[in-house]
């Protein structure tokens, strides 16, 4: 399945029209979360967030990652080694002549980023997430 097809499914718990998404999200969030864009590396304050808490989808509020799963990858995007169970869906992304695994919110389908097999133990995964697609709730 292509990454563009993931947003056409109406089987998400949270479904909004394009106009509703545009009203809810900032222009940058809309471009990233609904059009599969990418924020500039190092541009999001959540990259430096070190407090204990939960990172959630900015589109629907679903909890996605616990702060204990966040690590500094040196890439310029918030990186996590594991999501909360069932929080993310994956689709094949063949854009830009590459094969990558896109991750999206399983509740609303919003694009979050990509997962790569170069993370730390124990998972060996790096969820490279656009910070503007997240909110943070400190504990």
C-alpha cells in the first residue's frame, strides 16, 4: 500500500473532512500530518523535551510515546525506540525513490514520521517523528 492511500481509509476512529483538518491544525501541521511533509531538522522544541510525560498525536490526542522511550539520535527529530501498544500503524512509503516504513496515528491516520532499524537496544528501532505532529503532557 502506498503512503498516500493510508489517509483515504475511512476506518479510523477519528475521521475529519479536509476542511476540518485545516481548521484544527496549523499550516505546518497540516502539511506534515495530512500531506506527508517533513519539518526542518532541529526546528521543534519537543526535540529538546526531557521531562517525564506522554507524547500524543496533535490531531486527535491519542497517546503515542512515553518519555522513557525518547532518545537523542542526533538526527534533528524527536526519536523513540518504541511506541505505546497499538498507537501507530505502518505503511510502505516509496516516495523519493526509497523504500521506507511510514508510521501514522492508528486512531486518525495522521502522518507522524518513519521507523528505521538503526535504534538502540532493546528494540533496535528508531521512530523518527515530526515534533509538530506531537503534543506533550508532562507527568
